[in-house]
């Protein structure tokens, strides 16, 4: 996903969108690295995202729904 960054005259127009974008990337990288350490993997191996699944949440919801069919 490519995000266009504005070159503007104010913090709102220029800095805020890029800060949000790179903040989210940093959060994802830190979360992945932390999970790797918790699971016993090395952080360098777990420090990047190798695949993109656009329907991951929908697939997970479907699996949960299928597991819960029949439960009241």
C-alpha cells in the first residue's frame, strides 16, 4: 500500500499523516519482534512482515464461527 505524503506548510498537512504511518509501522515491527522473543525465536528472523493477507480477519472470523456452530 503506497501512501502519498503531502508537502505542506503546517504540521497537520505534512507531519501528522507521516507520523501516523511510520508510527503504525513501528508498532507492528515491535509487536512482531516481541512475539518472536516470547516464542523463543530470534528477533532478527521475526523482524519483518513476509506476507500480506487482505482477508485475514474475515478468515479468522469464519473459522471461529464454524467452530462455534452448534454451541448455544
